[in-house]
């Protein structure tokens, strides 16, 4: 089943979340209105809200209860993207200009702050203190992850463990708690909440790994930004770490990385991408993503056999094979 | 009574808050640890935590209950300062290098995000949903205020009302809710909570106005940063708005503002400062601050006659006469 077919099953509820997102970033302030709407319209897979809704199906599914969790998580995600784009000097995302490019860094910083603040305003509607605690702890971890990313820029000496810890904080955690909080808000059992958290965590890890592969193997049309963005900003991803382990490639790769660091020359970036594609790095990274997806699917065994379980299974498989 | 004498009365509790602040920004991450400790050590008047504590005296004063409110508000304030310094290209604050200058803009952005996230982690310890709602709404307003400030940079056409709305969001609101939330957390009566909110609001307005006066009349040693920082970054403050109303000054002021906008030349800034000092702008701004302090003190009439009331009165007067 394709992602869109799965989404179609929950179309009405997803559309409702979409309209709530719009409502919640609304501002009378001109620039904030423009930047926020610009971000919303650029779209995205909305995987976090979708995971909230689907996880909620394992408890007492009440859209009104789940809505605030879904909206808050997507807004938090959006806010981090805007700040990420500042750090990465990213000019396009999802085929659209970034806020940082269309306006400037400062506007982007405050747009991120604003959207984040709006997310908090939504969070305050939630009554369960456990949800608040899980959220705030995760946000702290996400910030640490972002700082780790800055620290590790152009660090060609980093271990696989280092990379995995970083993407855990940067990506997997928020996807994990999307499942966890959806289940919690629907009063699913402790075991189900745990299984869904673990499902989300493993899907999230795979999601980031495939993202990092796509940045090296996708076309600009597929990924909505120029390929090689990672290495240009110094983000050493898992296919690169694997490739750097190949003794016949290491020297040329280090030479190119150093050149890219100095000049950001596109021909160097293209040459670098070609070298990685010819290495075993891509295949190994895909195998690792595959492992995570298997672990994720394995978690589903602990859940009752409802239709939604099949849909989670399908989304996990989509993450592995996705080209966008 | 001097500010330090008032603080001395609450020394033990203020020191406790200080140690809690340190505990709460602690990170195992090297850069975050350094930037956060750097910020804490740079000090500040800690007026928000002090207002939380003093307002708590009008209800059932339990330091453990008030602690989380005080720490959260000061951390939120610190986070906004770090982001402000990015916007303002500020190199020094409180006589110390800013995070943005000592590290860079990107580190400063994430340090702000991190400290803010830590503030939220503290907020989750608070049980009262009303406190959460007040906080999140205020944070949204503060973000809007920051955006308004960017929008209004070098706008020499702005009204006094525009300025007042901006500093209300930028400064007065957080000081107002410091009083409000301190009283709420101590279960003070609704009337007392309202009076303290209004007290804080008016003190906060006066605080920002005197800040804006000091930027034009203080020495670098007094204010911990070079005078004229406001006009250099395009921040048109109330003494300037008043001075621009003087027909014999307007043209020279507009000419200088335009030159400063182009070149940021220090001699133009000095000449500009001199013109404002010679205008009625400073005096009028001080009179306005005075009015706010009077309104603040008037609010105290509604509060019972405990020692703390006298201390709030003294702090309000300090805000008016402060040179730092």
C-alpha cells in the first residue's frame, strides 16, 4: 500500500489537523503570518501527526484529545526545521525557498521561536502532566542533538555510534514520542504505549538514515533541495562514515571534504557524491535502515490485530523505500 | 533603601534560586555547559525571580513552590537575551562578551533554544494549568514583540503608542507575570494577584523606558555595553521619538539616523546621542517612566501592609533612579 493510500484512510482527520495547524499559527502580525503560512504550505509528510492519530487507534480514539498532541508535535517539528535551515544556510526545502532565504536569518530565528511558542500554547490544553514531562525532556534532548550536529560538522573522525546518538536526538526521539503520546492520550495500555514508542523510535532512526542516503542518491526534484547539501554544510552522515572506512577511498574523500569545507565548490561536491555512490556506503546504510525497520515491525507483534497495525506496517516499509 | 539592601533581606532564598538556576542549565555537552555558565556568571539583576519571591509573600510563602516559577521565568528571560543579541549583533552585555560574540550566531541560537527548553522542563513541575496557560500566552506575545522590533528597525515614523505596545510585549509582560505567577503559586487572593500583575506591568514599562534612557545617557561602565547601541541597531526608542517631534531637531536627527544606518560610524552615533541629550526627549521619557512607577506604587495600596510591600515600593523607586 502506498503512503497516499494509507493517508486516504484517515483523510478527514488529517485534514482536520491541517486546518488546526493553520488556525494555530495564525497571527495578526504581517511577517509572522507570511512566514508561518509559507512554512505550512510547503507541506511535508506530516508523519508525526499521522503517527499520533494511528497510535491513538490502539486506545480510545477521540480526535479532539489527539488533535492537540498532533498539532503541538508538528509545530515543534516545523520550528526546529526553521532553526535548522539557519544553521545549515539552507536555501530550499521541499522545493520551496526557506524562511531564512526568502526573508533572513533573524526573521527565521524568531519565526522558529514564534511557532514553538504557539506549540506550547497548544500543549497547555493537555491535562496529563506526564505528556508535558515527556515533551519537555525530549525538547531538551533535541536541542542537545542540534548542538552536537554543529560540533561534529566536518569531523571526519566520528564513529557510527556517535552518528546514531546524534540522529536519535535529532530525529528519532520526536517520532518516537509522536507514537507514545498518541497512545497515552488515548489511554492505551502501558505495554501498547511502550511498543508504539519503540516502533516510532526505530522508524525514526530508519527515516533519518534514508534521508541521509537520499541526500546523496536522490535528484533535486525528489528531495526538494540540491543533493549533497549535507556535505556542503559539513554534516558527515552514515554512508560517508562507511565509505571513509574503505582504505582505498579514504584519502580521496578526506581531500575532497577538505576542499568542500574551504570553497563549497559544486564540482567537488559532485565528485564526492560520485565516490560515495561507488563505495559500499550506500548499501551498508540501506542495510542499517532495513534493520531498524525490522525492529520497528517486530514491535507491532505486541499490538492487537486491528487494521491500523497493518497501516503502521506499511508506513514503516514506505520509510525504507521512499524516494522523497 | 538600596536595591542591594532589599536583596540582602531575601539573601538566602535568592542564593537558593541562583543555585537552582545553575543546576537547571547544567549539561554534559561541552559547548552548552560553557555558554550557559557564561550567561549565568554574567549575572543580571534577577528582578524576575525576586518579584516571584516577593509576590509569594502575599500568600502562603513556600520556597519550594515558588522556586520553579522563579527559575523558569529567569531562564526564559535569559533565552530571549541570547536570541536578542543575535538580532542586535550585540558584542557585549553586562560588561561581558555575548554568546554570539564569544562563539557565533548559530551557537547562540541553539543556546537560547536549549535554555528555553530547560525552562520548559522546569515548568512541567508546576501543577497549576493556569500558570502554564499564562506562561505560554505571554511567550507568544513576547515573540510577536521581538518581530515587531525587527519590523520597526529604523522606522522613524513610529508613534509613541507603537513604542509602548512593543515594550509591553518585549519587557513589561514577563515582569508582570513574574509578580502574577509568584502570587498565584502562593495562593494569594484574586485581588492581590491582579494588583501584583499590574504593579509588575507598570514597573516593567518604566524599566524598559529607563533602559532606553540609559542607552543614551549612561557610560559604558554603568550599562555594561557601549552607549548608543540602540540607534546603531536601528531601535528607535522613546527619547528619540520625543526628540523627533522637535521641529528644529528633526532634520538633523533624520540625517544622522540615515547615516548611521548606512555606515554605523561611531562619530555619527556620538553626535546623535549629543543631540538627543540636548533635546527634551530624555526629560520627557523620564517623566513617562515616573508616571508608570506612580501607577505601580498606587497598585500597592490594594495589598496588605506587610514588610514586603515596602520592599516592592523601594524596588519600584530603584527602577526609576537606576544607573545600571
